[in-house]
C-alpha cells in the first residue's frame, strides 16, 4: 500500500491569524494527506525540527506578517543543514509577486496568495509528489 503524503502546516513568526492555515490543513486531510498542524508562532528552528521528527514529505508555511523574506530563507538553510533536500518547502500568504519570484529562485516551491483554492494546493502537492517519485 502506498504511503500517504505527510505534510507539516506551520504558522511562522508573530502572526496570530491561522484560519487560512487550518482551512488548508483540513482540505489536505480531506484529500487523503497525513497532516500535522504545528500551531501558532513557531520559529524556523521549531518548524524544521518538527518536520524532521515527523518525517514529512512537505512543509507548508503560512505567513501574513511580512517576514517571508527572512523566514523562508532561514527554513531553507536549516533544511539543507539537516539533510532535508528531498522535502518540499511551499507556502502562502500575503507575498508580493517580486518576492515570490525571488523565493522560488532560492528553492521554495509554490507560494499561494489570497484567493487560491484549496483544490489548487491539493493538485500542486499531488503533482509534486508524482514528479518527486520519478
């Protein structure tokens, strides 16, 4: 039997608004993913350590605080240090297009902005998983 895709959904930094992250976590769970929700106000260190302990395939980070250009690179660097190059880092929130392009060039996966459907996120993760299995 094929293993379910394991995804850690995390809220990083001081942002206390987690409704979107919970909606995404529920949609992923309803679509057959195994989801771990880390809760609010997690540091990059806690997110990466949790992902490592939970042996996840992907980390989804929700950011509304404007700290995306600090937090995503920090998480990426820590993932590399821990040998997690095969784990997908993706995210969402209020992120300007120019920053999305820069983060993607650093190695962050898709970054979803307000208005994205949960179906788009589910489709993206399934497609990434199929490509990653090859």
